[in-house]
């Protein structure tokens, strides 16, 4: 993950480095940016694109997916993240 206007890791604050690690860990829990879940969460939650836009433009591996499938991917990914962050384990 690159920060615009930053030339290297030395330009980041400790909080920014920590946030980068947490985002990276969450994406790893979803299978990485190349996975359907990771890509969907990155674009829909992180970049605030619509599910429809992600499904049509990005989809899985650059191939469009149906909006209904994209919705299912997002719901499943959010469930994985909820577990990863410890929600529902109490």
C-alpha cells in the first residue's frame, strides 16, 4: 500500500505504519488483494466504490462478475473479517 506524496517508509508516522500493517493483515486474512474477497473489500470498503462498479469493472481477476455474486463475496468477506477481529467469539 503506497501513501501518495510519500517517498519511503521513513516518511510515515508510527501510527501510519501500524495502520498499514493492520490493513495488510486484514487483506491477508481474506486471501490477499488478488482474491475475490480481498479485491472486493479493498475496492468497495476501502476505495468506497459501489458493489456494482467493482463487479463490472474489477470483478474477480479482472473479469466481471454478476452483482448478486459480488454481494455474496462482500458478505462472506465481512464475515471473515468479523471473525478475524474477534467479533462473535464471545
